[in-house]
């Protein structure tokens, strides 16, 4: 990131290692807590330098039932006076059960069940929206949902006649169903491209958006960018196998006028890969 031009990025969406002992191929996910927070502050300082004044940094984080404070501790570190302001907090809901008006219970989504006498299944993660000033304008309606009661469109002046309202800060985004985690999702901590698509829509700059993901993994951010015809996406990944999977997934995603630069962070001379 140090090689990139200051204030050259509109949007950063990423999910760093959680420091929870996950089994990454090329990274030891078990640093002392203080060292981990210091490291995150260091790379986040580069993110701040790269962001334009009206840019957004969407940070996906999760703790664990036995280690719930990590997302909050990292958020406190990144909202120090010299870094970011927390503008919005979103809850990524992976699985949910709701009761309908007919008293029917509907369950949707996917979660990893845990066997515990102390903790419940963990079905959500955080997405923190960080900005430089706390006043970055977003396109709430672009990431919104249609009205369930269509009469509200004319009843409320703020609708402007459009059948779409702000989605709010709870995002139900399930993982895609897969047959084999080893073959289709070999990275231990991925998010669906749809999560990144929501962030792109909220930022509201359309195809001209310059998107950065400092922890690309197997390429979900780049796939989301390609699906929405975002013309420029930059990503970094230290693991060669994850990087190759990311490239393969990107190339198998349909779109036009898309360029991406996904480089092995240990080899900064890797060329740009136009598509």
C-alpha cells in the first residue's frame, strides 16, 4: 500500500485476520493482543492515507463466543484521534429465524453450530463503516429494499415516489450453498461478494469507484466489483494458493470493462492483470 498514491482510493472493504487462531495457510493467526492491535493500526494508517476525503472504509470483524471483545478493542484502536471516525455500524446476519404473522417459524441462512453449555451459536459479524470526518455522504436508497406496503410510497414525502427505502443497519446475507468447503471455499474466513456489493452501493459512486481490499483472500471483493461493473479494483494477498483461486474466480465472473490488480504482497513486482 505504501507504493500507492495518497488519496487515490474511494472505497476500502476488507476483513483482516481475526487473531482467533484460524488455520490460514501462510499466516500465524495467534499474535499477542497488543501486537495485533498495533499492527492493525499501522496498516489502517496507510488506508487512511489512501482514502479520498469523502471515501469510506468498511471493516468486517468478528470475535468468538469465548473472545467477544476483539472487534470492539480493534475498533477503539482505529478510532483514535489520528485515525478514523465510526460513522455507521452494520450487523451482518448470516442466519436468522423469524416468526410470521401466521405463527410459522422460518429459518434462513447458514451458520457453524457450536457444542457448548455456555454459549449460543454465533450467527452474525460486524461491519464497521469508518470515515475521515464522520460526515461522508452515502447513497442509502441504492443499497435499500422495496417497500412491503406500497401505499407508503405516496404517503411519505421522503420517498420521492421511489419504491425503495433505507435497508438499515442489519444485513441478512447468507453464504452461498456449497458442496465442498475444501474445493469451493478453502479460505478459513471469507465473506460473500454480496456483502461487498452492499458497501459499493452505499458509497454511491458507481462504476468509477476505485476499490481496495488489503486482505483479498480468495477474491470476494474483486468479484463484487466485477459484478457491479466497477472499473478499478486493487487487492493484496500473501498466500499464492489463495491468490490463484482469487484470479480463477475473477476470470470466471462475467462483466465488461473491468481491470484488477491482485498482487502477492511478498512480490511487489507482480504485473497488473487487465481483464
